[in-house]
């Protein structure tokens, strides 16, 4: 466990996260965190962020295409 000090930051107060924590959590400058107070604990979580289409495609190494799917023979009144 590590400790941080609360410091003044303009009209607010803030803490600083070490590079090690940023790396472990996969955080970068300007990322958003959700904060929750539970009894005497402050819980910070990475906020959910929708991925862009390009980011999703990178997960498949750009090896997926809508053209690769075989929908089978027409069974109704589909338009071709």
C-alpha cells in the first residue's frame, strides 16, 4: 500500500497518482474516473468508455469483415 498527500489545487484539493499506478491501471492524462464513498473508503474506478469502431477492429487484427459471413440461401422476401 502506498500513501498520497492531499494538496491544494486552485479552489479544490487533489491527490497525485504515481506513474506506476497509472501504468498498472492503464490510465492516461484526461481519462475519467468514477468515484464512490463507502463508509471510510474512497473508491476510484476507470469510467466506462465506449470503444470506437476502429478500436474494436484492432482487437480482431483487422481480420473480420461483414462480407465474410454467409447468411445462407434466401428463405423469404429478402431484397438482394
